[in-house]
C-alpha cells in the first residue's frame, strides 16, 4: 500500500475533524473516541482501507512524544497559587493512592487470571495505574470545575506515569529473569531515585534557561508570527529527550519543566500565545496516536478478548481506581462528591499504551492476555470518560461545587 495513500487518508481525517473540533469539544463525543473507532474500521481488523505497517517501537515513540508534549503544555497552564494551597491532595494521590491502586490491581488480577504469573499480574497492575493527561483535558480545562480539583487531577496525571516507569522496569527485569536478588534490591531504590531525580533536575534546568531565553528574545521582538509557538514545543521535546538520554524519566522532565516554565512566563495573553502552537501540535499527535492504536492494536486486542479481560477492565476503571482515591483522601476536608469526582476521572490512555508496547517486546508467556486487558481497558476508558467528561463536569460544577464548594 502506497505511503502517499496512507498519508492521504490520515490527512483527510485530520482536516475533517479539525474543522469541527471546537464544536465537538462541547459535546460528549471526544476526538479520542472518533479516531479510535475510525482507526479500527479502517485498519486491517476492520474494512482494510489502511494497512499500517507500524511496529511496536513506532507506536511507542509516537505515544511517548505525544504524552511529553501534552504534559508540558498542560503543566504550563497550571495555577501555581491554587496548587500551593491544595498540594496535599495530589501528594496523597501520588504517594498513597498510586501504590494502593497498584496493590488493588494486583489483588484483583490474582483472583481473575489464573494463567498469569504473579510478576505478569504486577506488570498489568502497574501498566494500568497511571492516568492520562490527554484524555483528562476536557475536565482539567473546564472552568466550571473548582480549581482545587482541576489542579489536583492535572498534577496527578502529570507525575504518576513517570513514577510508574521505574516500577515497571523492575517488574520487567524480574519477569525476564535478568537480575539476581541483590541486583533487584538495588534497583528498587536506585531506579526510582534516578528516574525522578534526573527527570526533575533536567526539567528545572531547561525551564529556567528556556524561559529566560524566551523572555529575553520575546522582549526584543525576535519571536513573532508563525515562530511564536515553536519554542515551547521544542522545549517540551528537549525536556523529554534529555531526561531519557541521561537515564531519567522523560515524562517527569516534561511535566516539571512545563510547570516551572509556565510559572516563569508572566502575563496570561503572552503565555497563551506561546502555548497555542504546542497545544495544537499535541492535539494532532494525540488524534494520530489514537488512530494508529485503533488501526493496529485495538483489533488485535479484541481477538484475545475473554470475560475475565472485560471484568478486569471494568473493575480497573471503577473499584481499582476509585477505592484507593477515597482511602487516601480520608481525613481531608473535602466533600464526598468531590472525592468521587477525583476517583472517577482517572482515564487510562497514552502511558498504558507506552507500557504495554514495552512489555510486548519482552515476549512474555502471558503477553497476549496482557495486551488484551490493556487494550480493552484503554478503549473502555476512552468511551466512558470521553462521554461523561463534559456532562459530568458541567453537573458537578453547577450543582455540587457551585453550591458549597469542593471542600
């Protein structure tokens, strides 16, 4: 199949969606839902309109770059004043809620999948623990939702995937049998510190230097016109790539870099103009990622679907996510409705795709089952969270938060 034919189809869908995207964003139909199923219909498991020859590494790189760009742009828009006031909530979600989510996913997996080893189940629980910043944009950017809830979700989704990377690598090493007991013990402490420390350090250094250069050049009129949005997108990729190259977490680097960069750029209109190009590029890359995922991986996962896979996916999006959130927020002065809202909006997406591609590369005995579970969970999340984001956020902001506040 000609590459130009494939590009023609992809470009046509991007064009058609982009001219109605702003209208669709006000409806329950998200871009991810549209592109996932259009990809499925057009792919080899559907009508066969497209025969995309995309290997696992290609999908992984596309998802990684997209996630890094979205993380940087989202964190740049964070309200640091609000974040300082509610920092205890995302701290609890990350340090208590995330480990509890992995533990709950492991426990449910042991009861559900007798064909998987304990290490494979631990991998599954880790892959589905992080939430997705791209799919959560409809809630995080909805001004009817209280700032405290939006900033908490934004920080959680921005950091939990980076925290899960070293955990996943440890389980992968154990599954492959490449480490001894002493080496494993060393990895448990060294990998997380390395991933988080290097990623955060790179993000801070690049944000400080990058924001200075942007302000310096912008004040002299050296950044204008079509070039206005380019520096931010390039800086996001630089934070990600340099962190990964030095052995850290590129996702941590991108999020921390964006958070500091946004805080150092003064003026709402200036920041909005700088971020517009990066956000637009992130949206296009997100849609292409979902299209490729639908055309290449989604149909493959459907072929290995069982009742156990469906049950686990449903529980992953509900009990396994919501219960740990409710537990970690015990004692916090927050309405029950707000805690439930935080628990429900934990969509699974790009990070889980990146992780399953990494696991597939290890050719584990339970690889087909793991692929089916992650694929099913991500697909269900795209539908459930995509359809509920706009109406639930509007109802929550108007009826609950608007009356008494989130706390």
